């Protein structure tokens, strides 16, 4: 009987120490932003920001297009080199079978 009591109390203490060892997950609260303007000022501000963002997006897309065109040119050149290597390898196979 005393062995059961000992092991039960030991299990209880282990569970208790595990429960105390855990820390709760941190809670993240976002800071409040500045108050948004109202009325005509808000409309003018949003229209100006929208026009600026459209111009920025257009510029970004043009830059991305230029980078993509460069990448395509490099890939085309690499593909051409690979095709030349493949032709050379085929010729070597033909010559080795003859000899």
C-alpha cells in the first residue's frame, strides 16, 4: 500500500512540475494607427496616393518585364549551347560506332 501511495504522489509531483514549467504563448497586440482624415481632405489624399501607387506599380512592372526579357535571352542562349552540345555528342556516338 505504501508503494502505491509513493508512486501516486511521485506521479502527481511530476505532473505538477510539468504544468508549472509551461509558459503561455505571448499575446501580440497591434498598435493603433493614426486617425484617418475625414471629408474632402480624405478623398483628395486617397486620390493622390492612388495615382502615385499606380505610377509606382507601372514602373515596377516595366522593370520586371525588362528583367524577364534578359532572363529569357540568357535561357535562349543556354538552350542553343545545349543543342549544339547534343549535336556534337550525337556525332561522337556515330564516329565511335564506326571505329
